[in-house]
């Protein structure tokens, strides 16, 4: 199988039209190589990496990961699951769906721990998420580095800001304030209490 192919072959390999492929390239979803003569060539090893994996790598599973911060976001969690399931099915991937309920600042969520254990254990070949922040608010890049070291493909369906970004971020900031409040209140500092109360009120105003 040729690794570098023209736009027609690349479109057939992905099961989309040439027009769709051009739109994906224009949006930055994929890139084409250029020959000395100026012709576009698409790297199948990047857009269909499963075709070039060793047999033991091809047997590794795809994990789709979804997360929301609180119970009142169950509708958003359901939408994430639907998007992930539809996308993976369209690609023809057999996949496992892991869903978490917890802050993006919480590194001890059961689903996240299970995901990391599977990646480190070498049983995962692909990770699919709707947005980077669905994985972790801070530290997602570290997980991506682990994926790279373990030869795990990471697929982020939407590179833009999540629709729930502001709400989740406000909750994460309040979580940080709560932790520091417990420490600073212990110092009996009226100045510290006033400062933290002011920041908390500002965050709550943003949420409203």
C-alpha cells in the first residue's frame, strides 16, 4: 500500500468526498504534503494510521472519553457521548466509552484513572475526546505527552473553546478558592478573608 496518495485516494480511504477533504484541509483538520512539482500528497499513515500499524498495535483499543463537572450538566454529558459514539462508528472503530463526573481540576476521577492505567499499560491505540478541556482543565498536555510516548493517537474533534468552558472554569476557580480559604482562614487574617471573599463574589457574579 502506498503511504502518500492523491486527494481522490485519500478521500476514498476516509469515506468522504473530495470537497469535504478540501474543507478539512482549509480548516486545519488535516494537512497535505507537497511534492517538488507542487502536487498535493496525503500521508495515509497520519490520516489512517491503523492501516500501517504492526499487528499487535492494530489490536489496541480506541477509548472515547467524556466528562462534565456536575450533575446539572447531564444533558451535556449525553451530547458528548452521542457525538463520540457517532464519530467512532463513522470511522468504523471498535471503541470503549468512558464517562466521568467531576471537576477538570480533579485528577482522581475513576474514569480518568482507568484511562491512564490503560494507556500506560499499552492496551490503548487511540484516544478520542470532543474538546481538550474535557480531559483536564490543566495538565492535558502531560497526558498527551504520555500518549505520544506510548504511541497513542489523540483525536480532538473540536479544537475551539468548549461551549461550557466559562461555567466549568468558574467552578474550578471556586474549587481553588475553597482550598486556599481553608488555609488562609486558619491564619485568622481579616485581610486574607476579605480578599478571598471578594474573589469568590466576582466568580459567582460571572456565573450568573
